[in-house]
C-alpha cells in the first residue's frame, strides 16, 4: 500500500499549476500510489473529485476567516470520504493558534480526523508557531506538512516539535533532504512519518523516489510509504 498524504486538485493560478481528477488518477497510476488525501480551497470540487475517482479520500480546507466554516467542517467530516482538515495559515493569513482556529480543532477532537498544516514559511507556518496550537489540542493529530520545507532550521525544528509532542506527525513532501526522513523515523517513530508528494507542485514519482532512496529499512519504508497514513486517516 502506497498512500499519498498530500495531494491537490484544481487550479492554483498563483503557482501556475493545476490538476484535475483524471490527471490525478493518471499520476497515481504512474507512481503506483493506491490511495491518498486530496484537497483544494473549493471543498465542493474536492467532494466531486473524490466521488468520481473513488480511489482517494478528502481533507476539508478549513479557512477560519470564512463564515460558517465550523458548521461546514462538521457537516463534511460526517461524510466517510472526508478524513480530516487542511489548514494553510500562510495562504489564508492567520496565526495557527488564533482563537478562530480552535472551533475547527474542537470539531476534529469530537468527530475524529487529523489536521494537516502547511509548515515551513514565515510568518504564519513556522514549526514553533504550529506547536502553540498542538499543545492546546494534545488529543488531535497534527501533521506538519513538508516537515519544515526547504530550510534546515525549520526542518530540524519540525522534527524537534514532533519529538516533544506525541500527537504530531511529519509529512515528507517538498523537504529536500532524504537523510532527514531517516532521522525523523529514528527520533519520532515510523508510525508518525508520512509520505506525501504535494502534487502537482512536486512530481509524485520524484517525491516517492526520495523516500525510497533515504536509507530506510524495508520495514520502516513500508510504514512511511503507506501504513502510517492508512492507520492515521483510515484507522486500519
């Protein structure tokens, strides 16, 4: 089982990339990805895509600055295909521990599901800022998307935050240092390190190769490639 814990669908004109449902399925087939979570600020688009493909699950893009976001989050998390939320404090412009985020986390605590939070860029998505939210909700799984991204200071800090907090998971996409994946597994545990591609921002096959070339044992690789995410998102 290969489970991609970080996929996008739809248009992202700021970045000049887009990916529709059939394109996502083609990318998954080429890379040998069996399942994963997909998201976009247009949650209706995500719901339609997941329904059409039948091979992926959804995260609810939760922007706390939008009216009725809590009610909509609760409604969609009642649906089997929605298995958590995506928070992007950088793009949507808020601090991770803003009180407006807390009702979203309370929905996750009450209904189940994980929060995938973009991690690795000032000013709103640094590991230490996300940790402020993590400690407020120790019973909600929080995934540090990109595990610090491209800055070694933030990468090290992301691993430190996960080591300090048992509810924190690390996701590998966009993080260039394959050796840090092995370090994360050794310090945090293979059950809390998840493969992600960040498609279409990064190539799914390249991101998967990075994990496979990281030096993990076969057993640890099996967990990072899929079992960790399958257990977290799907409870199996």
